[in-house]
C-alpha cells in the first residue's frame, strides 16, 4: 500500500498545460462502488464546482453510445472546422495540433480528448456528432439530465471554462457509467500512450495512475504560471483490491501532491472498512421456472448472466433481497443466452444491481429441430 501511495504522490511532477491563475478552493470528494455506483463515503459530495472534466467525459460517453446504436461509427472520418482551428489551435493550453487540410477518425479524436484533454478534438468530435457547438451543448445537457447529473451544466465545450459545473456525486456517476459501458476507455487509461493520426505521432497518457494492477485514472490539471506549480481541479481514480472495485472522486483546486494524498487516503480508509459480498453468481439457477409454450421441453429454469459483488461494511449483517422479474410463460423457440427477464438485487431496501436472467439452453419448437433455431425473438445476453 505504501508503495502505491508513494507512486501516486510521485505523479506531482506531471505537467499538462497552462491556464490563468485561479483562487484556491477547498476540495470535496466521494468514494463509490465502481460496479454499482453506490456511494460508500463522502465529504460535501453535492458541492458544485468547475465541471470541465464532466464535459469531456460526457462527449466520450455520447460518442460510444452513438456508435453502439449505429448512428455514427467510430471509424468515420471527421474534418476540423476552420472556426475551431482559428479559435483553438494557437492556444497555449491546446496539446494537440490538428490540420484543416485532412480528416481524422472519430476514434482518434476521442483518444485525444481522453489522453491529452484536447479542447480542439472535443469540439471536432462534438460537431461531428451533432452538427454544431450549440446543438452539442444542448444534447450534452440533456444526456446529463437523463443520467441524473443534477449539478452538471455544460455552457461551453472547453475544459477550463468556469461556467461549466459538476459535483463529486455527478463525476462518480459519470465515471461509473463510462467504465461499465465503454471498455475502450477503460483500456486507454491503462496505457502509457496510443498511436494517433495513423501512427504519425503517439499521444502520451496524461492520466497515468501508479504502477498498481487494475488502476485507472482521469485527471483535470493545469499549471499556475506565476507559481510554476501543478494544480488539480478534479481527479477520478479507480482502485481494485481484495475483490473490491472502488472509484474515488476528488473535486476542487489544490496542488497535485495534496490532492492525490487526500484522494489516496480516503480510498485506503474505505478499503479498510469494507469487504466484498457475493450477491449473485453468473450461471446460478434462479428459484423460478418459466413455462415454454409449444416447446420441446415444458419449462426452463433461468440463470443469472452476471456476477454481483457488493462492498458492505465489515462486521455488519447484510439484508439481501433478490426480486425476480421474469414472465411465467414464454413462447418457443428460446435460444441459449436469450434474456427472459431480470433479477433485481436489493441491499437494505436499496436497489444495488439489476442482472439479466437468461436461458441456460436452447429450447426448440415442437416439430422444429433445435439446430434450426437461428433468430431469437427476444434480446440475447451472452452466457459464459
């Protein structure tokens, strides 16, 4: 543990960009379960502060969601608007140099947003998704509202604009959704650098966490020119240990050494007070039978599609409820892995997870060989 803490504090030498001096503010923080998003510990977690980190994370999340829906693929070529180039390319704080004479893959622009915190790449990606900055800002605020981010307001697409706001609770929620739904972003955070622009250059990872397995980080930092010190506006750190996966969020303005020391400390304290409890195991049969109307078998017993492990305070009894939301009858054919319903996991009266309930096998229609069953009527979920 001490080595990990020293490694984090050692990141204080990191220099990212320059921006005008700002007034130092006291920080607020939360620690959440990365798998469920449940808040485990906090200090002033609803406090509203600068939200540049939230803007970039919302752009990343929206791009991956659009790609999954088939609206805009990640390999689409994107050109950079001349207005954006004129306004942003010459800024000292802009880490990536883009050209108006060529196109860039949307996926490359997203890498520049995440790894280098590039406003120019963020604007280009947002305009590719929504056509204009104004429409993008409206769409990002709508997405934030649907996620329940009550303190998050997007006024511009720039990370250092003080009019953009968020809170530790909102950043924890956003980080949880992004890590659960966007495997690429989780992978990017664990690399030292990624080839950009068809390999013409390598983007260094400005969010490298300490050399500990399973750790991911996202930071919003700047250099105060007069003091020549690195400050941090926000930090998100994922820590996996002893079966727990915790997300620490720090929001405020302080020197990097102090900010990281506090974030590491609250994560360590939370890890010491919680232990993982397995609520549901993938493949476990559920205590309910579903009748298969017209099937080659009369009924099937669904299984849980995923594991659910939840952190609970050490030495406490857990009151776990499993609510089966599964129909009593389905119509054949049924494919293996086909989702039949859901299992709602409640802890102490609070919903902590929703797990797909799936068929453990294929059940054909009477008179139709099961090998001929190709297209299930209902959504499918993979069964390991």
